[in-house]
């Protein structure tokens, strides 16, 4: 991971973005010596968003099971058929 100052980002945004596209290496932006933001390429960002959605779905499922909101395998197949069609 690369680290850049926010002032460097302001002055050299085009170069930093070009490097990011080429290397796919995340860039940590610091401000006043502290982490302020991460720059990631679009594919990495989309992949992370998809992973978060999957993990949130798993968490909802676990919460449903803990709450006793479960259905049989046959009921699930029926619901999925309707949902997929």
C-alpha cells in the first residue's frame, strides 16, 4: 500500500490516479499525519461492495435463524423458483 499526503493528492491527482489504475495498489491519504482516506481502483471497490452485501445477507440469515424464522427445504425451493422466474 502506498501513502500520500493530501497536499500531494491535490497537486498530483492525475499521476496518483494513473498509478492506481496501473498497479491496483491501494493508496492511503494522510492529512496532518493521520489517515484520512483510502483510494482504491474501481474493480477493488466493486468487489468489496459485493463482499459486504454477501456478508450482510449471511448476517440477516443468522439473525433469522436465531429468531426462529426458518422454513423447510421444500418451502425454500418454492420461494426461490418464484423469485427466479
